[in-house]
C-alpha cells in the first residue's frame, strides 16, 4: 500500500482534503490506518455520503460491489490509486456495504466497538 | 366502550392490477409487476445504478365527465382517487345517505406530488421565468393534496389528516383512522395510502442512498427477493390502496359485507437512526407486542404475518429477529408472505396494500405466494413463507411497516365474528 501512496501523492492529498472536509477534521490528524467505522465512527449512511464526496472529487463512480474494500483511509487511497491509473485495473472487493446490502447485524451482546450505529439499514 | 372497527371496502392501484379482482388474481398467481424503467424523458437510464421498478402501466385517467378531480392532482393522488372510488363502491356505501360530517379521511403519503414538483422546478431553473410556474403547483405538491382531494371528491367532512412517515405512512393512516372511530369522531373513515414517485430526482436519490437493488437490472422480475440470500436492495414501486373502515354498529345497521375486524394498532419510534433500524429487532418486537396488547390477543393466536420485507439484507434480517423475539419457535408455524416481492416497495401505499392483502386472506383463507424465494437465507429463515399459494384459515393477522425516521407501525386484523 505504501509504495502506491508514494507514487500518487496528489491522490493522497485529495483524499485527505476530502475526508477532512467531510469529517470537519484537520487532514493532518488523519492516518492511513484509521478505520472509517471503528476509528472515525462512520455509520453506513455516513460512509455512503463520504463515498459520494470522493466520487465528486475524483469524477468517478464507485459501484456497490467495491464498498467492501473501503475500510480504512489507506484502503480508500489504494482503491482510488488503482481506479485512476491509466491502465487501471478493475477491482472487485468482498461483500458490499451500501445501505441495501449493509453488513449483517450482530446481536447487541456481541456488538463490536462502534461510536455510532453502524452499517445497518431500514427502508 | 370504544366502538369496534371493521373493514367493509377495498380498492387498489398496483403494478399488477388496477382493481381488487385483477390484483388478487395476479397476486395468487405470483405474477410480478417489476419491469425495466424505459426512460426518464431525456435521461439515459444507463446512468442510473438501478433500472427496475414496480410501475403502474395500466392506469388510465377516468373520463372528466365521471371525475373532475383527477386532472387537477399529481399521479399519486390520482391513484388515491381511483383506489378510493373502488373501495367506496365495494363497500356499498351510499354517500348521499350518509352524514358527511361523520366521514373522515386519513391518507398516508411518503413522497407526495413529486412529478409536478420536479417538472416545475426544472421549468423554473431553465427558463428563469417565475411567472411561468403553474398556478396549481402549490395545491398539488402540498403533502395533503390527496387527503384534501378525497374529501372533495367524496364529500367527507369529518376529520381529515395526512400522515407522512415514509414507508410506514399508511399503516399509521389506517391506525389513526381506527382511533378516530374508536373515539367516536367518525362513523366511517376512508383510510388510504398512495405514492407515485418513480421520478428522475427521487429515483436518483434512492440510488445515491444505495438502497435499491442493482444486480438484477437485466432480470427485473428477479430483483425484489425478500428473505432470499441473493437479495441486494429494495425495488421502488408505485400505487395506492384504500380501505373503508366503519364502526361495527354503522356497518351492521346497513348490513355491510365485512372483510375483517381491525383490532390492534401500535406506533413507536426507535429514536435510533434516520435510515437504520435497531439491529437486535427489539423495537420491532416492542411494537408488535403493543399492537397485540391493543388487540387483546396473545402471540399464540397469530397465524399470519404480512411482512414489511423490503428485500434489503439488514431490513429483512431485523424484521425476522423482531418477530422471533415475540413468537419464538412458533414463528416457524406462522404463515408469512412478502407482498413487495410482487410489486416492489410502494412507499406510502405499502402499508395499505399489505392490509388489503391481509383482509383478503382473512376473508378467503388464501395466502398469496412470495416470489424469488429461491435460496432461503438461513439468517432470517421463515418456514412459514412459501413460494406457492397457501390455503389455510386465518383468524389473526399482523401487518408490519417500518419507515425512515426511525418509525415502526403494526396493525392487527382478526376474522370477524
């Protein structure tokens, strides 16, 4: 991951800028290892909103199937680095996590650390 | 003692039938009304992530000589007018003989007049001519345009409310209609639910929310698959459903045919998240228990559930979790079906259509099949759900609806005796 980050400093910078603006945080306070859910406290709707901002900043569309890859800031940067390469390889991640297909809930008793309600949906 | 409330008339506009007989016939055959969206005018559909919906293609506006109101309102209210006209006719009510002040209207509406809303907005922004905004724009997009036009069309001068709780709107409208009769505010209430918002902007909004099915664009009839392992989001639908509710005394005096008795209602908030249900289903269970308590029946008496079942991974899971908390192992023996597998999610109409289905099942003892239940998801297993028609007497049925805004609502229907 790190080698790809070094190759694409402008992608990294734009991701940090976009995330910092959305999260209202100083981009310097963000780390590649930060988990969108567990460290930044994003629930599934907020993750979708963040992806929306990233799509806008990078002028591309991120399909539902790729949501599963976007777990950390570093993963987002890696994903965008690959998507924006001229020879860009198409990525297919594990199970998607948009609202329609958000991760299956776990019983409250077994709930893992989360600062906000995360990855659930109601329609 | 509060009046007992009975259902005496039904009317519907749906993707699989624009009247009760054609809808019920199609539902029992497991006919799906989910099709590809042909176009949004100039918008190429390829730019939408989801491209399927439950569209009402058979609907025709009535002749102006029969109905001077439909041409003045948005599509959703046109649906409500048509469904209500059928329901009143079905009920045998002679409105000329009724006291108008004792007839109420409760309409459940999720999105409202979005068709005209989007059209006028586009016109204004493109033309920059405010004076070209249509004079009927405000009366059309005001959210109570359906309940208002129903009152005008049918001369109902009793309590008139619009309830907007997203996807649970019309369970609330029926529940509040029941309460109005219980409180002796009305003898008859037209309880309706309607939505028709498969429009460029609303559809794009649900796409952006990543709430819609996207994997079955080439196989629209397979897109809505509640409780199936392959489900990947809900399918938008449109339509309307109307039920005529009456006090038992009023219905008995005029020797009305009674489909079922409406005996219980509960409305709660999870106070949790605008679009995400509480994951353990505890608030759904609480709502079901409150509705059963209101009905004066025990969980052991329930033998049918018309599930909310939108075909989202988590929504279906949580609903079953909530039902299992109430019924335990007995849930395996309760008949369940998912009307949205046939017609998609009609938003504000969904609860009314689910209640219509339940009333018909109580009356006929026939449960419509749930389609696309090809690979049952073990996480939300429902042995009582079938891809085939089930024939069994239904004495007590539940109708569930849950909506954005952290809303839950449940109705309890009972065979009339």
